[in-house]
């Protein structure tokens, strides 16, 4: 024996959670692609092209909602069921769904599975992870079930009892998982919930499901344990505070920016316009639904929507983006420098400098990916409006799903670019980088003298 291992035995390789997550999502996408290519998955009984199936499976698994073919007009009931299942896996994370089988089979969840769960939910502590997963699964069933019932009752007059039930379940899962897929193509292809503009019940249900799913599973647990705001963990406080201000300020902004636009809020009554403005504020933060064409937005509103898409929801949630806490830390850090403070303090707690640096690194890399993706598509298809291309790439990276209508016009090469961006946005650019390039922990062997650089 030597170092606890037999002489002829090789030590087991340490698990790389990031690589497992990336490969797991890739496997789910490829399996979904194969299922969507089956003739029974399409409405006309003919296999769809491979790239169409791959793009749709990627969009569903990455809970994005960008589609090159209309979901309702292209996919049969089995095909929609595949998309529904992929959305659920993508929203909860494939490790969370895999844990269900451990529970059903009464198998013990080992250390390696717990480490993967922690990584897939972007948490830092392995303690209590199994209880959290139980809460996630129970909460998901509760919220999606309640949303499905509400939407079903609302859809019955228009679609009938049986079709309304299917529509209710599909849209409830899609909204909670912040996936943005819809089955409204029968009214008008590619126009999301436009047919239900002004329907307060449908819009409110979709918004609430999207917000709850975007808060994050840790925030659910924290709010369940601590009833008062001041007793919450700092992360939960930041999530709730940033989300509140984004919703309120975005609501006011969109109402006044679009109130006179005849293609969006213009011509609506005050209640309908206020509701539509609120919907437009909530949905860019990864929800992906819309009640009017995004191409009709004014330039400043389109830019604001892109900012909201980039911010997204909370870490460990069904939403994408750089996350609201990341955006909040960047904003507060900028204020700190303006005020001349050396430390960043939030809610009477000091945020370590490495976390601020991480927030900045994530934001810079996401922006770089968005710019690179936009430039690539602009070179492939120079005829497309660049604003719409930028809107599309931001939506893909942020896994939002809103589009200014160019997705069906994307060339095969452009579809591949968008699919890659959706994948990067779902698994996380940092996670993908670690999975692809990190062999072992970086060791700094040399410490050079500090120096100051002229900035500003």
C-alpha cells in the first residue's frame, strides 16, 4: 500500500461538477433532438430537419423560447410533450430531475450527487441540499399545478375543456420555468400571448409564475424559514430588493415610453395599458412571453428590454441573465467608488472584494459573448437589422426568448450561433469555461510587486 492506494491501482479521478453539468445538458438536448425528429412528433407526420429539431430542443432545454418554427403549428401532441419535458428539465436542472428517481427508488443520495446538485443550483453549501431539493420539487408541483388550473379555467371558453387543460399545463410549466414557449400559433404564428392582451387573469398568472420561478429556490427556503425581511439572508434581501426596484422602475418607464406608440400601448385604456406595461417589464427578465410585437417597441424601450434581459432573475432559479444580485452588486459598487468608500456594505453586511470582482467578470464575459454573437450573425446575414440581431443574441444569452421577429429568418449558420449562445447562457459561461479548460486548481507561485495604473 502507498498513500492508501494499492501499488497497481490508480487513484480515482475527482469529479468535475462543471463538466458533468455541461455534458448532462448536452445529452438531454441530443436526446430531445432525436425525439423531435421522429415522424410522430410533427403534426404532418414527416420528420423535421435535424437543425430545426436541434434548435427547438436546445431552446426548450435552455428554457429560452426562441423558435424557428411555430410550436403550435409544427409539433404534434407527442412533440409538445417532449418540449414540455425538456422545459421542465431545463428549468429545474437535470440533476434536480435526476434526484426524483433517487427519491422514487428510495436510494441514498451520495456525496458526488450532492456536489452536483450544489453546483447545478449555484449554491455554496452542501448542507441541507437534499431538503432544499425536496422543497424545490414540492414547490414546483404546487405552483405549476395552481397555475395550470387557473389558466385551464380561463382557456375553456376559447379552446374547450380538454384542449384548454393541455394549454393550461403547457403554459404554466413554460411560465414557471421562464421558458417562453407558447401554443397560440393557431391565432397568429410567432405572436406569443398577443391574442390574450388585456386578459388580466392570464397575464397575471403568467407574470406571477415567472416571478416566483425567477426568485430562486434558496429564496423560497429562506422566506419559508424567516417571515420578516430583516431576518432573511443577505442574498434573499438583495434578490427581493433588486427585483422590486426593477419591476417598479421598469413599469413606470415602459408606460410613459410606449403610451403614445400606436403599435404597443397607444389606443389602450389606462388599465389595459398599465397591465401591458407591467407585463413588458416582467417578461424580459427571462419570462419570454409578450402581448405585442417586440419589433414595435421604440428604440429606447428596446434598449431597456435588452438591459432587463441581461439582468435576468436570481441565481439558483429558472431564470437566466447575469442575475439580479450580480447587477445589484455592480451598481452598489459603483456608488461606493463615487462616495469614496473602501468597502462595499449592504444591509449592514460587508461584501468580500472577490465577489465584487466575480460580478464584474461575469458581466464583462456575458457582454463580450453578446457582442461576438451579434457580430457573427451580422457577418453571416448582413441584410438583417443590427438592432434586431443584437436583441436576438442578448435574448439567447440571457435565455429570455423575446425576439423582434427575425428567428424564423435565421440562416442555418446563424441558427447554430444562436443555439450555442442559448447553451452557454443556460449552463453558465463560467461553468462552461471551467468544464472545458480547467484541469486543476490554479496555483500562484509568484507574487509580483503591487503597482498603480492610471484609470478614468
